[in-house]
C-alpha cells in the first residue's frame, strides 16, 4: 500500500526563495530566521555584489535589500536586478533605517516594489513577501 499524498500548502506564496541582502551580520541572521519561520527559503548575503551573483545563479522570487550597503548599494542592486531577465519580475523590498521622502522616492525609482523601515514588523515583512510569485 502506498503512502497518501500530502497536500501542497494553501498559501500561494509559500516556499519562496528569498534573497536577504544585509551587511550587518546580526540583522541578516534575524531576517533569515524570520523568513524561514514564514515557510520560505532564506538566501542571506552580505553585499550587493554577492546578491547579484547569487540571483544570477539560481531563481529567486523575492529580495529584502538594505539600501545602505558598502560599494554596490541597495539602489544599484535593484536597478541591476530589474535590468536582468532573471530579476525583472522579482519582488523587491527595500529594508532600511531611513524613512524620509527622498529615500522612498529613490527606492521607487530604482525599482523597489515595497519600502519598509527598520526595525520592520515581522507581519509587514510577511505582507511584503506575499506579493511574490512562487517559482
């Protein structure tokens, strides 16, 4: 007798591969744990260059991106992802300590779908990822 089939999760956004781009190790770790607790696969990286490399190697449904990264900042990460075939439809969420109108305007112009201010409420992160399409 065969094992009964298990139902797939009802949540259409379940099991997303989520790139976490954060240069602060502690914040990156906490975000990774949060993403995993939501049922997604966290892909933590510490720099913009690492993010672009990782996203080019394997499909990613969404990215939480710190704007204040050294060298390649979060705005440039978003612009490069949006310009690529593999990143054009990715759900991009800016996650930053800055909340002023100019920062928000620059994030929108760079291609971010959503803007969250640190420390972001876990429910807000969950809602932001809810707009991503599973791969």
